């Protein structure tokens, strides 16, 4: 079984692979732009070992994901849900307490 860290690293490539993000998602006037931006910010923070700010972007991505999922279906949304769950798991494994995470992760699939 792959470690959480390995799974995250695989998703980093999949989330931005050509054909996976929704068409037009990099245009600022689309519904997708904030979500893609939040996810890519989380990826950049993760790669920079700057974990302290990640929960803020997890919350933003989770809220935006929920809003988009009400009206749209796309494989990207499934990957984002998986990614958010894994990044929260990773934060717990690296020492974040439930008290630190609770204000930010309540909407992440698989979390309370």
C-alpha cells in the first residue's frame, strides 16, 4: 500500500495533467478558477514544506468544491475530494492537532 505522501505526489501530477482540469479553468471568469487556484496553492505550499497555511486553503477549496459540485459533475471534482482528504491526513501525520485543524477541515470528505 502506498504511503499518504506517495499518493499525494501522484495526485499532484494528475490534478494538472492535460485533459484532467475542466476546459477553461485557468480563465479567471470561470467557476473553476478559484478551485484550481486553491488546489495549486496547496500543492505549492506542500512542495515548499510550508504546511502552516495549508489548512486555510483546504477550507477555501472545500467550500468552493461544494458549491461547484451542486451544479457540475467532472472527474476533477473527484480528484480534488480525494486530494483534500489525503492532504488533511498528511497534516495529521505531520503533527497537526485536531484543535488546529477543526476550524478548517469540517467539510472535507471523510472528516467530521
